[in-house]
């Protein structure tokens, strides 16, 4: 089953069970997907990989908003943002563990022969397709930078 179809089916189920958090979150995600589909010069249908990219972006927005609400002493809003992030996480691929990420970085460095900070772009170019949706880009970037510095 395609990811967008699964989202629509889960939305219907959430509405039937009167789960407002899940239904509201899935509606926001479907809206973001639709906006992505119609942006640009002509409308298109997103692939599952592109939908995962949209889901990752929405998840990141929720994390950042929760942090901002925590900083602003609004724990109620922060909890809501985290709950929405958990709903979105159900549709994302399983996140890579630190050990798996380090192994992938080591393999990419060996594959490219990169050394020092100048090789960062080469390593990220190899890693990006492999980790899409499975790890936060900022975390990966920091780990690659640290690995190349050693």
C-alpha cells in the first residue's frame, strides 16, 4: 500500500474513532503533501520517498516548535507538538542507531577516500540517499564533520 493511501485510510479510522490529535495531525501532513504536489510549474504525484521527505520536514518542525515552547515556558503546547511528532513518526522509516550511522559514515569515507573538512561534500553526497528519512540531517552532518576531523 502506498504511503499516501495509508495516511488517508488512517485518517478515516482516526475520524471514526474520534481521535482528534491523530486526525488533525494527519490532515496537516496530507495538506503539506498536497502543497508539495502542486508547487512548481505543474502538479505531480509524489513518490513514497518524496512523501517521506515531507514527513521528515514536518517532524522536524514539530521538534523545533516543542523546543521553542519549552524555552517560552509553555509546556502544554510543547507536549502537543511532541504528540503530533509521535503521530508523524509512525509513518517514517525506523531511525538509524548511533552505531549504524557511524558504520555508514565510516563506509562512505572509505568509499570516497575523503580526508579532512574538504571531503565533507563527497561523503554527504554518498550518504544522503542512504539515510533519507532515517536520520536527522544535522546529526549526520555533525557526525561526518567529527569523523573527518579525526
